[in-house]
C-alpha cells in the first residue's frame, strides 16, 4: 500500500489543518463571488474550542464545496486544499485497494452515494457508445443480475436505455449462463449492439459476488462491444480483504470502473459514495456549459461537501490497511459463528464466502422473531422468501446468541 497508511491523531490533524489553510477562508478572506459561505454561525458555532480537536467537524463548518471532478483538468482554486485530500482518498482506493496502474492513472470523485456512482458509470458508457460508435440509445442495453441494486433500473430509466435482468440460481445467487445467452439472443434480435455490464461485488440482499467473466466471456464470443462496471457499493471495503486472490479490480483489463460506498461498511457520514474509472472515460460526460465552474463539470451532482472527503480520509488513515483487515476479520468470524449455529439447526441460508451477510430462507424464520431482531426481508410483501442479517460493527455475538436461542426454543416447542 503506497498511499493508504495509518497515521497518528496529530499527523491527521496537522494534515487537515494544512488543507483547510490552503482553502479560501470565508471568515477572513475577501471572497466576493461565491454563492456560498461557512455554515450559518447562529446555528453552527465555529469558534468553539472542541472543534480544534475534531478536524472533520471543523471542515464541515468551513463548508468547502468540491463541485466538479478533481482528478481531471483544473478545479476551483478556492478549495484546492481539501480537493487534494479527496485525491488522496481516491488514490488509496483506486491504486492501493483496487490496484489501478499508477502511470495510467484514473479518474473519480466522491458522490452523494452508490446510486449516483452507478448512474455516473452508466452515463459515461452510454455517451461513449453514442460518441465513439455512433450508437443510438435504443441500441444500448444494460446487463446485470436480478439481484442487482435498484439504482441500475433507475439509471436505465433516466438514461433511456434498456435493462436486461439476468436470472440467478436460487441457492447460489450466481447469474445463470443460460439466462445470459437467452437475454443476449433476444437483445440482438431487438437491435441491441452495445452492452453495459454491471457485476456486483456484494449484492445488497445476499452479499453475492458475481464473476464478471460469466458475462464477458459470452460477449467476447459474440464479439460485441461492452463496458464493465463493478458495483462494490456494499462489498468494496470487505471483499478485497479476503484471503484468496481475485481479479475483480483494475489488474483485470475488462474492468473499467467501480462504485464503492464509504457510508456503508466504513461508517462514514452519508454522502460518501465513491466512483473511480480508468483514464479516458469520464470525459464522455463533460458538461461544457458548466462555464462558471473552473475546469467545467464531469460529475452528475454539482455542489457537494468537501467535509465528506475529509471524513473518509480520516477513517482510512485512522485504521490503515492492517487495522481495517483486522476489523473485517472479526466481522467474518462472527459471520462464521452464525453460520455454524444455523447449520446445527438445519436452517437453509446463503452466504458468500468471505462476506459478512447471511441471508436466511424465510420459511425457517418465525415472522415475530424476524420483526423483533429487525431482519430485513427481500420483499416487503407476502412473496418474501428471504431475510438478511448484516454483520456490521454493532451486531455482536450477544445479539446473535439471543436470536439463535429464540429460534432454538421455538424449534423445541414445535417438536414437543
Ligand atoms: C447500497 C447500495 C447501492 C446504493 O447506494 P446508496 O449509497 O444507497 O445510493 C448500490 N449498490 C449496492 C450493491 C448497494 O448495496
């Protein structure tokens, strides 16, 4: 890891104060042109002493605007200090975690969430096909499994390109090869020529990780142009820390971009979805009309808080990669424990190895227990077949024990 390093509280504080000092200071500098300021001081007191100890909150109150994309061309001069912090976060993720080649570089930004990062990806590829292949929108389609997050049908709806959901195997949650072939045949006969693949690094409901080769192999067999996006919104801070080698990162030439949310596993504040892509792609969504923004705009959202970048940076440098690995390992151990208990009770469930989600077949779970422990159903109606447990930081063995004991008690009751 070249960029992602653990730092002491002092080092972090110094780095953030330096970044803030390089930004425009709405308290002291004459800044006449921005439709922005520090947060309202009647509500957000900014002279309080305790803030000096909390650089993230200090940044929140200083209120830097990270509008635009800071890995490409020029950016707003006024917020250059904290923009550099955002670039450092992106390097930790793109280069260290997902192994982008440093010479080739990458582009990206911290978006309001995984939804926007996914839409940004589909937007980039739709425009790439329109511009470089003279494609018509109706000739482009998105391919992803039926377990894919609803942000992908949202992107399909917004960008007016069809979404072809691929059936998954009920037990393994793996996209079915027959379904990919069938959907592709149908699509070709409907005039589709260009494909945007979204492969999941951890689906929301199951934590299942799609092997992207399932898709790319078939598209290459048919010699069809495609782009591959990885949705690691949930699993991006878990799956890469598994023991086994995997190729779902930028060492795989087929992977063009990635989504990874810091506001899920990383426990960063909401507003920290992360989009990263290879160089030479993001320029497909340049909005030239954004003339008042220095460097124009390559993002979907426009204004966004620089405090979010500082929050993610602070979490990553507080842990460093080794402590993060340890934290994830503990969550996996709890997951293993839960799976063992379920096995001993003969309860059927799905768990992706190395992930911290356990999704239990609903027929084995009493509705009252599911409700009491706030298990999340796959569907909020009569058709529900699954309940999930996400082994987050706050889900401790104590809670899991109580849950398992209640199931046991119920089983005994029914068998007596
Ligand atoms: C949560 C999630 C998203 C959407 O993220 P938001 O930050 O809620 O917009 C996208 N994909 C997956 C796999 C997710 O789990």
